[in-house]
C-alpha cells in the first residue's frame, strides 16, 4: 500500500529553493505510516447513545466521542499535521472489552489529502486486506491504482484562466489593513507554524429519513436536503449567537466545501488535495428574516460557483495571498459580529464500500476539528438518515438545541 501511494505517505514536507512545498524522499529515513492497536477497558456500548428507529425497529446507535474521551481512559488520538516530522498516515485500531465492535481511527493531513483522496487510500488498504483474507498473499493488484503526482492536477489547471470570485472580493474590500507583511508563498509559514489547538466542543445532530424529507418539503421541495439543512442550521446559529452575545451578527458566513475532481479533467483516483470551498457572506439582519427557502436559494447561488476557473482562483489565493487568508480566519468564526458555518457535505461519499473483509462500517464518526463552526454531514447507514457533526461552543449549543424550528427536524444526540 505504501508503494502504491508513494511518495505521499512516506515523504517529509520541506520547502525547495523556489519557496514551494515539496515532499523530500530519503530512502534511508522514510516517514512510514504509524499504526498501533489500543485496548479499551470498556465495552463499546459504554460510549453509545441510542435512539428508537423509525424504520426496521432496531435502535439507531451513535458513538459519543465526548463520552469516549471523558470515560475511556484513552488519551487523545494523535493527528497527522503537514509540517511535523511524523507520519502522514496515523492509524489506530480500537478493540473494546467484550464487544463485537472494532473501531478504525485514521488521521491524514488535509494539505496532502482531501476527503476523496483519504477515502481512496482507505479503500485501497481495504482491498489489500480482502485479498489477503481470501488468498493469504499480499501480492494484490489494485483494480484502480492511485494517481499520486500533482502534475495530474497542475497540467490541467495550468491552462485555466482564473476569475475574481465574489467572496475574495468581499474579503479584499472589507477586511481592515493588518499592518503585517506576509510572504507570497504559504509553504514556509505552514511548515514553521505550530499545531493549531484542537476544538473539543463537538456536537452531533441526527436527521431521520422522514424528517429530512419533511424539512425539504417545508423549506422548498426544489432544493436538496443538503441545502435545506444548511439554511436551517445557518439561521438557527444566528439566533443562538444573538442570545449568547446580546446582538444579531452583522454577517453570517456559510462555507460549503466541494470536490474539484468531477468538474475538471483530473483523474477520479487522484489522491492529492483538490477540494475547494465556496463562501456566502450574508448580511445578518437580512438572512435571519428570510424564509428558509429564500436563504437556501441564496446559499445555493454562491455554492454553485464550482467551475474550474473559480477553483483555480481559490487555489491561487491559498498559495499566494497569505495575508487575505490570515485576515479571513479571524472573520470566519462565531462572535458578536459574525456567525459561521463551514460545511463539508459527505452524504454521498461511498463509506459503505470500505470493507476490510467484514462488511462496511455500521457507525461513522469524526474526531478532530481545528476550527469551531466547522461541520461534517455523514450518511447514517442504520436508518438512512444523516448525521451532522460539528464544533460549536457549548454555551451557544445550549441555545441552539432550544431553537423551535431546528427541534422540529433534528434529534440532538450530544
């Protein structure tokens, strides 16, 4: 597997003479994946929250990550960060006492892998495991080997003319001068920077299939479930923030991530990072009074800007305009002035195909966030609903769970 994904998972990040980030490969000092097993001295049921099923009668189970860290005695699982001299792939296999469950925890640096690239890596690992289980041999030939070279992406985008996306104009026109000189290239700063502190105020909401469809019909039946949930949560967060801070946010930022592969002539099995984001800067006083259907349409207008020209512009901004990114990072937050929801909609990611020889995963969860306000939407394979896992200050969340509109559709798990 390491050979197939060479050099991403064995190199060490460094900066070349042109100020660009590159992977340094030293055959005598390879940065191999860090894999270990952890024995948990409690049954998995200790950390499960359950809700009655609306479908086949079986209870729907959720892994309560906050309860796990509070009661298991297991220290925070390590995370892979781009600039540190440790593995680019960190794997922990958790075995629970007297339990049929085995948990697979993995951490891959987002600078090297996006969600699709990480899933490609995991599915290839699973393909090796199935082959070994069936044959007792490790000579697996992957059905779709990975494409690891960034040249596969760069060759395409070299021929694309960038545009000037609205959200970049927004930050350029509205951010106050920082009075700090920033280098043109982000790589040296990224490698030299300390680890970003972990946000541990994590929460989980579940939307059953019936509530998902009811929400979509109530909001706007022409909208997707993702847009309906996004509009509902964005407005509920504005109301919760106003309760905490005593004033309505002046701006609400809704950030939606997308995968650039389907929209570019880049191989589907390219394992690097080609994810990108759209940002909708919404006036708080206007957005909070809109109907959910109107708000969903406005968010969709921004989140539909996903063509290659847009993607090229965002990539160029990330790579060359560190000052703009730095200033925006202070604005994309939940504060007296702003509301922030950063969503990665992973509802249709093929996690169900992740089979190491024992069937696909029953429960999906998420551990690390480096910024509050960030959220992940996962499929729930038990009842066909969706789980929304996100970091949000506990004080704000207490008001969020009291929101009458949100409570019509969401079940608050923790």
